[in-house]
C-alpha cells in the first residue's frame, strides 16, 4: 500500500493537491486525525479490490493541535508496517498567503477572535514544524498557479516509480529569493550574462539565440560539466538512502537566461539515464 500524507499551510494548495490525487485514482480523506491513518489503511487493505491501494490523507492544523508533536512517532509506526509512506508538504510565503486570503475573503483556521491574519499564519508555521521536518517533498507554491501545481503533483508524486527518486531541476532568480524547497542550490551568476546583449535581453534561456550565445562560452560548458559530474556521483547516494524526491535549484540574477539554460542542460542529460526527471523555471510565466 502507498500512503501520501498531504499537509501544509492553509492557502498553500493542499485542497488542489488532494483533488489532483483523487482524480488520479487515490482514495482521499481530508482533515483526518493522523492517529486514524493506520486503522484506515487496514480497512482499505481488508476491502481488497473494492478500494484502491493508493491513499492520500490531508493533515493540517485545523484539529487536534495538541497531538501534532506526536507526528514523528506515528509516522515511524506507519513505516514499520512496510507500507510506502510519503509526506508532501505545501507552503508559500507570508505575503502570498496574505494576498490569497484577501482575494478569497476566507477565514484562516487559526484566525479566531481578534487574532490578526499574519499572526495566525506565523502560529500555523510553528505548529506544523514536526510535519515539515519529516517531509519527503516540500513544494513552495508562491510562484505556482493551479495548473502548474496539478502538473507538479502528477509528475513528481503520481508518475514516480516506487523504486525511483523523483528529480527536479529548477531555475530561479536570486533577486526573488532562493526557493524554499531546494535540496541543492548552485549559483551560476559567474557565467557570461546574455542580459547585457541588447538583442538577447528580452529573451530567455529557452530561446535559440540565447542558447547559441551560451553554447559559445567555455565557462558555461565547464559549469555544466562540473555540475553533471557532481550529481552523477551523489544522486545515487541519495537514492540509495531511500530518498523519494530531490530538487536541484540553479540560480542566476533574474532567473531568465543562464539558470534556465543550465537547468535545461542538466535535465536533458539526466533524463537519458534515469526516470523521472522534471524541469521547472520559477521566473518564466
């Protein structure tokens, strides 16, 4: 049996993630006290083919706040049953969460009485620390729309073979901050910058003129080769330690040219020797 525990901050996209998994055939239960996951799994197994053997359970800070500290022990108990148990945690920046709540006019689950929204978000982050500390995959949805999140859930969670580690190459711009979900962060701002070529400035690393410019730079080829060699050595080590997900973030100043080119080059190489590989460009809409 495979159990995906979906948790995260209110407003970060948990409902979208659960709906996506349900559409993909998972048996989904939202807002379940996590102590009931094991009895639920046993009931599903007892039902045989009448119910799917893939389960997604939503857990958050809406109920049983005093029990959240027990999450690591309950998770260890579940994994001792030889089930494939993964923890997906969704988050977003405070400013994005504030904006989303202002647009929907929903009440934050911890925003009772006269508690300000920003304070409720801060308290929710604190309460969910035991879950995020044990997350297999952390997804920051600050710059992700509904359709991108659905695709990410499908590719990284659903389409990943049981024995494989899902690998994501993500480009970003340092001026907008380092991705919160990065496992490795590589800085390519030392490479020649197409931004200073007037005809290339409005383009991105996905456009052929930018690619041809960067292909001509020996430093770019050396950077890609060095990162490729490093990852070829260490990715199998992470996979051997039962790691299910790994995110490699490549950053340049604006996240438009160099980081995009390098992320694409690495994704192209590793997609020929392993599966699954996904590439995402945070700053390109």
